[in-house]
C-alpha cells in the first residue's frame, strides 16, 4: 500500500510540474511565475535604497557619471559629456520603467499580439494600417543624420541596453513574469515609435466621415448653421483677439469649384479590411499653460505654469529627472523612451506645452483603376501605388498574419466609407507620416538661454502641433502655436477630400515664422487651454473646431484680474474648480424648469442646484446633478437627428441655441408625434438625471458627492491588474473645469516655475511612486491630485538633498497574492 501511495504522490508531482511548466493556451506557464527563485516572490518586500550618490561605471560610458537621488526618488544626473548624460538617462529610466517602455513600443509598432495573443490583434492591425512604422522609419533616418540627435539616441539606447543586459530572470519587472516573456534589446527607432504614439494620442482622430454624412443628409445650409468655423457663444482664443499679424501671408489655395464632398458617402459599416472603430476624443483630456509677466509678478520676474492633462496611469506617463552636463542643466519630466526633458526649466528659461488640435489628419477618397489596386487616378493620370507587407506574429498561432497595405502619395488606404464594398478606399494623410526631427526642439530647449533660442528650437518641430509657452530671465513671456501646419484652403479637411484632384492636396506648409505667436502682450500674460488658436483674422486655416471654450475663458478671467502673482497663486489657479459652463447655462435651465411639475425629490435637487456656487468641489452634490444632466440634455436635443455616424453640433453651438434660439426646430424630437420644445427636453432630461443618480447611488444624500459619483481612478497600464491600481481619489474638477479631472483623465504633471536669479519650481506628478520605481505594487498616494503643492525643484548644479531609504514592508507581498489570480484573468 505504501508503494502505491508513493507512486501516486510521485505521479501527482510529475503531473503538477509538467502542467506548471506548460503554457495554458495563450497564457504562459504558471510554474516560472510561482518559482521562489525567479518568480513573483522576487518582486516583493524590497527596500528601495535611493543612495545619496551613485557613481555609474559601465561599459560604453566615456567617463564617470554621478547620479544623485532627492528625497522624492528623482534622479539628478551629472555627466561630463552629452553622450554619457543620455546614456545615464536611458539606464535609470529603464531601471524604473522598463515594462512601460516595452508595452508602449509594442502598441505603437503593432507588436502587442506577440506577447498577448489574438486579443490585441485589432490594435496591432490599426497601428500597422495607420502607418506608424512608416512614420517611425521616416523620422529615424532624419534624426540619425543630425549629430546631436544621433548622439542622444545612441547614448540613450546604450544606457537602456546596459540595464537590460545586467538583468537576470529573477530581476524582471513583474509584468514580464505575468506575461511570460523577457525584455528585448532597445533600438534607436523605438524613440521614434514613442513620438508616433504621442502623435496618435494628440492628433490621430478624424471626424470627416461623420461630417460628410451630415453634409449628405442635411446640406450646406444646415452645416454652415450648426457647425460654424468659430464659436458663436463665447471664445477667448490662445493668441489674444486683435493681435496684429506682422507678416505677408502666402497665397491661400483655392477651394475646388466642383467639390465631391459627400457625393459618395454611405453610412459607415465595419468591414474586415477596415480599421477598427476609434472612439472620438473624450472631453476632459485637455491641458493648460500660462505665463505671467514680470509686471504682474510679485517677484519682478515671469512665472510659468503648465499642467498637461492625459490619461492617468500607473506608472505615470512622465518620468522626472535632472540632466546636467557642460552644455545643459535642466529639470523637468521626460517621456520614458525619449531622451531629454520634454517639459521643464533651466537656469535661464522655462517652457511647457498644450495640444493645439490642428487638423493634420485628413481622409482622401481614392479611385483605383481595378481590383488589383496597383494604380490610382490623380491629377488626370494613373499613378502607381506602393505596397507594404505587414507581418504580425500572434502568440499561440504557428503562422503570422500578413497584410498588404496599399499606399498612395496621400498615405495608407485603410479607412472606408463602404461605397466600394470589397476594399478600403480612403487614404490617410497624417502628420505622423511626415519626416522630421522633432527631438531637436526639446534638445535645444533643454539648453536654451533666451527667447531667440526658444524660437530657433521651435523651428525643428513637426508635430503633433503644440502651444509652446515660454518665459525667461530677461523678463520675456511668449506663446507659439507651433508645429508643421499644412497650407490649406478654408475648411479643407472638414469633410472627406477628393483624392483624384491635386487641388485637394496639402499645398505645402505655413512658414514656421508665420505660425501664430505672441510675445510680451499688453495684458501681461499668455495662456492656452486647447481652445481656438486665433480669432478669425488669422489668414491661414488651422482647424474649424477646437476644445470647448470654458477652461480658456476661466483662466483668462483669473489672470486678467490677478496682481502680484506668485507661485502659489498660479498653483491655486491650476486647482480652480469653477464651472463657467454652469454659470453660462444653469440660470436659463432652472428658469425653464420652473414651469414643470416635479416630485419632492426632484424639487430638492432643483433647489440644491439653485443654491450652488458653481464650484466642482469633491463634496458638492449640485455638481453631480449638473454633470449628469448636461450630457442627457445634449443627447435629447441631437440624438434624433444626429445619431449614429453623424457628428453632433458643438457644445458652444448648443449653448447659443438654448440661450438665443429657443424656438429652433432641433428641439423637436422627430421620432415622436408630439412637437417637443426646449422646456420639454429640459424637464425630461432633468428627471432622467435624477432617476439615474437615484438608481446608482440611492436617494439624494452624501452618496451623491461629486468625488463619489465621478469615481476618479488611476489604473495600471495593463488595465487588468486591479490590485495594482491606485485607491479611489477624492477629487473635484471635471470636463470643462480648469482642474480638468474626469474618471480616468487628469493632470499628469503640474509645474509652476518662478524665473529669476535662482530658478525654482513647484511640481506634482500624478501617480508618483516611491522613487520612480517600475514596480506597480510599490506606489504610494499620499497627496490628492486636486490639492498639490509641497514638492520643490531647484537647479544649483550639485546641491541635491540626500534621499532616505523607503521600507515598503509586507504590503507588497499582500498585493502579490492577488497577482496570481490576475495571471489567469489577463488571458481568460
């Protein structure tokens, strides 16, 4: 009997070992992950020892490099030459963010399926069909031709690989272990993929198809009325209204007389050869920047502020660092995978960015000669297409997927209006395909000393177009709407363009010196919040629609009235929760609501709104009611006429109609026999909002507080590892608020810099870990994002404070217990 037990035990052990080391379909083998020698246990209970000073001595370095960590775990790198400087930046960034870098490069290059299987195939196909690889290859050629960018890319690459080479399997970040693969060598082109990914995030969406459907259905008169090229209700543009344009503009291209816009537009349907559906850019992903003049500042020098709003992730999209060499001494944030500082300051200047929302993504209707798609008609002749074979390796499948992407001179033909049936027929013309060396802009800004250096640095920039704010110790402030902007006729790209007509091509570029900019304006400040770049007097077409106006309006109101500004007053402006939208529209709606019979609960909600001070604070109940009500009202107005595959009129146009045109026909719901009015829609949407809040959160009480209803969260990049997410954040803000924090988007980095004889900055990094560790289980959340402000950064060369060690204790081990369960959840 004992032999039988021994045999059974041995057999069970062999089977267990076999199955633990066998891949479970798309999931990797569980055994290596559970191994006490190389598995997840090696990632827990670590002490982060950020030494006061580390001397980096590695193969490939030309000289010694000193790295000092401050008490927030931010590395301060001191090198004797720029190659070593970027080498060290690559090394420390990889040490803290290696898996993040790997994931983002795979997403941009269409290689997620190599490690995640067929679940990410559509994402990979979209990256390939958008021409992300084509754009990265074009940009790396240009970058490697310049000695400065070549040195930085090669140094950074060597540093990343030096870190990877010293890793053993037990040292891999836990995400590699969960997914069952190992880090691969870094390449210079990966930096270009990072830039492509950012270009996709900020300038990779198009509404031409929906707009063309609107034109086809309702005609030019309705389009001109409901989709104006400049806000009708309210605007405060980036470049102040009335700014004189001190240049002789190029001739504006003529709009074709025989436009084909909308002639062949059918309702959009997904077909196998088309790109996957891409959601429109959600409101709330906005950014703010401004600078106040020396005259408005209590210090007698300019003060600059920047808070880019992006998706809130763990780890953060940004990586803090100081870079010091004989030619530069700069502090700020970099993007993991890109050498240099992207947003920051040095002893002489400070700068920051917000997205411009320029129209640099257009769709062209292509006419092929036949189904071979080897030729297309353009400018009265047949021209040859180019073919690019994309090979996608899919984990768990023996054979890779190969796709043939057709390119015209416009770009890849990978979108469809479904009019041709079998193949896509819309080519993508996108700034992400334009060869250039945008890296040089940040390289030059890192070592800039004055306004002229700033303007020179911007001349290298391609895209995505950004509003570059600037201040220097010579007491200049400036803001430039900057990027390589196509020269277009008015509204070119508002609808699908005719790919057969040369007159619909991009007709060159707006001269960089004629991009909108302002220097030392009389009002004493410059600012941007993604709103309209200029008033209609600017001679060139940038776009017809920008971010809603409210953030820009509020910022400019506050800065106009501000005197004796200091870093704290600008920090508090970044925290501003006032709702300009509510101020504009709520009195009208509440007045309309008075004629409606309401239940006691609905009356209580209306009274709460009438007593509201328009502050979107975390504790506010009125905010939750208003923020639930507004989208429902907008849907009630437009859904019946502008539902699926049609563009909604903008919020500005909607506000103008509610306040100034209450009898417009669009208030009537055409799907019902009755004729609805503005009062009807106001009442039904208000009641629906109260019903929704009651269903989700119970009767009106403290459970309706805005922070609880909004539910802001910072998620791990995997999206699946919930134990690695941040705890819920109790914060205010909102979509149209300066403090633009929504459920998953918000201020990814906040910075205020006081220029002067000794530059000083205040900063806050959302989702900042202890140090800047790669390990998601080590993140701390001591500060609420809405009330930041204690961290400071200085730039004396070698006076960085010493950093203490952090003892994470057993919390990491507790978190890792949940990681085992998530191992399977990722795949099944």
